[in-house]
C-alpha cells in the first residue's frame, strides 16, 4: 500500500468548495491521461505526504476551516480512502470529492458510509471519444453509473466538463448536455475552457473559445 498518497496540500481555499473555507489534499496518481491535464506533477511524481501528516494538519486547522477537498490526480485510487475519509469526518470537517468519474465502486462506498458532503463530477466526453482520455476502459458507462449514484443520494453535486476545441466540438457539448438532462440532471452544467498557462500532458493546438459562444443552458466558469 502507498503510505504517502498525497502529493501536496493547499492549506486554504475559498474557491474550491462551494460556500466553504477549505484545504485541498492533492492525491498523486491518476488512471486517465487527459491531453489537457495540467496537474502533470501529480501524475508523474510519487506522493510525499502520509495520511497521518494530513490528519495532523487538520487537527491544527480545527475552527479555521470548514472542509476538505480530495482532489488530484484521482483520489478514489487510494486504497485506504474510506478509512481516511472516516478519519476526516470524525474530526467534523465537511468533505468534497473531485473525481474523474472512473470509479463508481469507490463512490458508492463513500456514499454508503455517508462520508461525502459535495462531489464535483467530471463528464469527460461522449462514448465515441472516451478513448482520448483513457484506453480499454468504459469511462462513459462509469460516468453514467456515478451520475445515477449521486442522483439517488442526497449529496450536493455538480457536473463539469473541460473544453478544448481539438477534443470536444459544439455538437459534442450539446449532446452531453442532452444526456445529462435525459438522465434526470436538472442542475447547472459547468463548462470550463482550457487555459494554456502550464505544461500539459500532451502538446495541444490553440484552444478556440469562440466556437462555443452560441451554447445555451450551460454555465461557463471562465
Ligand atoms: S485532468 Fe485527467 S489526467 Fe489529469 S488528473 Fe484529472 S483525470 Fe487525471
């Protein structure tokens, strides 16, 4: 078992957990390879922080933070995630999970044990394009399973998609929104434009924001 699952800690954020003051635990490792990924260090480098260190950090932040964001990388790959999440909740912190939607089994366990207060769920692509993000894996089907689990739970959650014009076109996005609505998702669907300001996993051409301008019913976050 990896005894240092966390790459780094952001000690304070007002932006990453809706209406809460939080810290972020950035997990090392991911089972996907999104071309636009800019968290390359979390993919390439091993973790440096133990769960004990992270929990001690939280003990020092009691009364100062409302919650913890588990992000990465992909936090659901951490084998000890359930007991880690239980330790966080026992300390009375709210818990948010950012996930690439590849791991409905772990999400189901986290929901079953009532460990989550908010989930940010990535909707990467339609089935026809899932191979761009991950090979030999039913990402689209797993996304739908995660969506269903969350729809049936009482947990607050939102769905988001990162846009790069070389990967998803307007037609894709319109179809993705339709799929969400057909599956009962009535809340806001968030789109974030790819921003080229860091090294990415693969070299990409310039992102063309303009082509998405006519899209309706979807919230652009940048
Ligand atoms: S952007 Fe993709 S490759 Fe990067 S951490 Fe997220 S899911 Fe993994």
